[in-house]
C-alpha cells in the first residue's frame, strides 16, 4: 500500500514553467495576495511528501538507518516512503561491481612489478545490512582494498617476476581470489574473480627475458641442426653397409668357371661388331664363333 501511494504521488507531479511560476508569485501579484495560510500549508505538506519518497534501483537493496540505528531488514527494489527527518535509506549494490586497482607487487627476487588488476565482486543481498552496519557504506576503501593489497603481496612474493608475465598468471589470480575469499566471505562479500589486466616488468628484466628467449631459440636451432647431421650420418653408414654387403655377396658367388663363361660371352658380343678388333686374352686361348 505504501509503495502504491509513493508511485501515485510521484506520477502526479507535473512540469511547471519556472517563468510562469515567478509571475504568479511576484510581489504584488493577485496570486500572492489571494493565497491564504491553508494553501501555504498544503504546499509545504506536498514538498515534504515528495522528499519522503525514494526509488531503490534494480540490482540494489536499501539499508534503512533510523536515528543512527540500522534496520535488520533490507529494503527491496522499487518506490519506498520514509521519514526524511529521522530515516536515511542507503542504497547498496548487489550486482557485480568492477573495482580496478593499480599497484606495485613484490616478486620473489625483490623486484617491484607494476600491475593493473580488476576485482569482480558483489555483496550478498542477505548480508547488506551487516555490511553497512559493521563496516559502513565506504566498504571498498575500508575493507576490500586493504584485504586485496595484503593478499596480492603475499601471493606474488612467492613467484618470480617473469612468472607474472607468462603462463603462471592464472595461478596467481586464483591464489589471490582464494586468499581474499578466506577473509571477506564471512563479512558478506563474494569475490567472483581477480583479473591481472596488465603487468609491467622492470626494463632490465625485459631485456634479460628477451636475451634468454633468443638463447633458447638458438639452442633449439642448433639441436635441430645436430639432429639432422646425425640422421644424415646414419643414412650414409646404412648406405655404405648395404654396398659392402652387396659386393660381399657378389664376390662370394663368382667362381673361376663363371668368370670364364662371362668373359667368353663378352668376347662373343664384341666379335659381332663390324669394326676392327684386337682381343687380348690374358694368355688364355679363346674360340670365338661369330
């Protein structure tokens, strides 16, 4: 019922031309002369009614504080009426919030590494009153950031600077998130993710990493060359062994009779040629039948 009255009150407000209003209430005007105390009273009541109505946005909850005392019950989204003289409604976001932080992180070797990190978190809707009551509305500065800085420093101090710039980044992010959840979960905060957006290493370390990568690439190239040469040497050994074995087999199969037979066949083919021939038989007598 209260919400319906508040919505109706806000919907009944019409735009007023400021110049027209100034003319109506100018000194000596008929409107001002004809206005009685009753009209002034009702205008004051309307002004108070308007100031006592607020709208809690979607994705937020309201925390009502009356005379310094926090109500245990959260105010749900929508239009709400309250006493502006005694009560304040603090809107607390329960949707995901992105908190970006730039800081220097210590490394295992004692270097300072510049980092830009995003903290994705939200407040548990059921614990909003506890957060405002025990920490206050400035909970990011008084609770989340100090816990994050301490957790990040503790985690990165166990890693080398180059590890923050390579594949170990996911492990660092997970470790920081786990450390923060251990301290903030019971206070009504939910850490969704910790994302290392950028890492800036010292200039000397950048050069050292580049030189190391170049040396590793050169070593890999030389290893490839050596492996290729070893394969080529193995190929030549296998080829030589094959030729040796083939010659051995041929030499073992050549008897004097086979050699004489092959010689005769060669002379016979040579005798068929029409050209003049001189045949040296090596002291042996051969009979050639053309």
